[in-house]
C-alpha cells in the first residue's frame, strides 16, 4: 500500500501526473465525441462515476463534504488546480471546494465536450461555468484526468485547457 506521507510518493505522483497529463493531451484530439459507445461495461461505469461527481457541483444544495466523501477514495490524490499541492483526503478536497465558494459563488453549469475512458482512466474536456455574485460568470476550460478504482475516484487532476 502506498504511503501518501512518504516524500518519494510525492516525486512519483508528480511524474505520474505529468505522464497522465501528457497522455490526456495526446488522447483528447483523437477521442470521438460519443465516447461511451464501444466502451467496456467497467469503462462505462467509470465514466458515469466521473459524470455524476462533476455534475453534482451544479446542485444548489451541494454539500462538498458529503459529495467528496461519496465519490473520492480515502486516501486519494487530488489536485483540482494543477499548480497547487496535492490533497490526500476527501475532507481536504471538500475544504478547498468550500473555500473557493465561500463568497457565494457556485458552479452554475458544466458542459462536457468530450469524455472517454480507457480502463480505469477517465478523461474529460469540459467547461465549468461558475456564477459569481455581482460579477460576470467565471468560465474555466478544463481537461480533467481521473483514476477510478472500485467505483471511487482514486486520483483527480484538473488542467487549464484554455
């Protein structure tokens, strides 16, 4: 079992993240829009886990603590912003999400442009639209990479795709 507090894991995780990001960048242009067609049952299930996780952000009654605990494994490796340190628990991921939304902002819409899976790896190309009080909407173009094991997201890294 991996020790998430081990500094050697951090180096491996960083290298793996770069590799996964490179794989995602290479695969996104080649992926068909209807990616669930032809996917194995496990890949389809993994896609559904990721879609439900992300789509849940748009609920007006979104409870980050509950949702992160539901969808993320413990331990996990989460980097919702590519240049920030990795988080290793669902509670840490929830805290970052709650802090991001504390000014009353909320995710108003998520548009999936492409989503596909290869084994446990799920890649999304999406636009997240954040509704910010008294300001224009914040629009984020995102490439997200997820590793899904046993129905839970084990790793999640979002990259700025703009």
